[in-house]
């Protein structure tokens, strides 16, 4: 199993450009989520999904869209990138939403917006 | 929402010594407290967790303690080794959003050989 795979690993965007960060898992996990990691601020939840067709907002959802058309994939879309979105983005998944299902993280996408 | 504070931000210890990282949380409804280790260029990896009905949990050289009254929990690493060097994050959440974690700001642990 590959686990949680994120692409690309690095990306540079200009302000106003759009892009999609890809996340795929091969563990048949129902729950998936996106976090951003900024220096001195830990990880903050952007959006999450408890199953295909279901998404919800986390702590910092503004400027990001998500969809969950399949169990395996959970892409994160930036419609109009801003310098404040410069960050490292992590996708995570778990078997279910419950506390008995540990979160598995991908290796991140480092995004720079100029 | 939940607010998790973590101290210290950096910690250096000699190989073989113990390391302690402390976290406090604000939401009394939080009942699940995982700890993650993040190595350079990698995503966080769960190393140990504790639920609010337990005061202490051990796994080999790693232990976590929880004081619900004071709303704080701590990570203890004994007999530290160079491979323990990493950034450690504490997190908290409540049952209703169990995997929607609120993270502390991280502790960079350096184990000096």
C-alpha cells in the first residue's frame, strides 16, 4: 500500500492563479481531511470529509474548495491564490471519523504564492 | 473552538536523558489527545494517544499523562536516542469531531549524541 499520496510536492503560483492539490489514499478510508502548516502555528484544519459525497468546513476554510466524488480522492482547490496561502499542506485519512481510527498523513505539498 | 498550547518550542537533551513536552487545552469537552512526530520533509506520524478516561499510557520509552482537572497532558520520552530528534505535536479533540484535531504549535527536540 502506498498510503496517502500527495502531488505535487512543491508548487509556486502567482497571485490570482488557481490550482488543485491532489490527495489519494489506497487504504479504503472513509474519513479524509486537509491541514495547512505554518511556522509557529501548528497544523490547522481546512476541510474534511466523512465519506464520498460529503464535505464540511474546518477551522480555516476560506479561499479553499474541496469535493469527494470517490472514496480514494480528496482534492483541494485554490480558486485565486493569495500570498497568505503560502504554506505546507497535508492531507490525512483514517478508517472512520472515530477516535479509534488513527490519522495517516501524506508527506505534504509545499506551496509558495508570489 | 479548542485552543492547544505547547511548551517548550525547542528542547535539547543529551542522549540517554529524558525529555518532557507539555500541552494545555481549553475545551473541557475534549476527550482524545494524540501525539505526533514529524521528521524533516515528512508528514506527522502518530506515536501515542490517550483518552480522557485514562490518566497515563506507556509504550516502551514513550509515555503520556493526562490531568483532566488541570486540562493538561504531557509526553515523556526516556532514554532518548538521536533518532528521537524531530518535531513533536500534541493535539486534542472531542468525541463529536474525533478526527478533526486541534494541534499545538510543536516542539523541536534535538538529542545530542
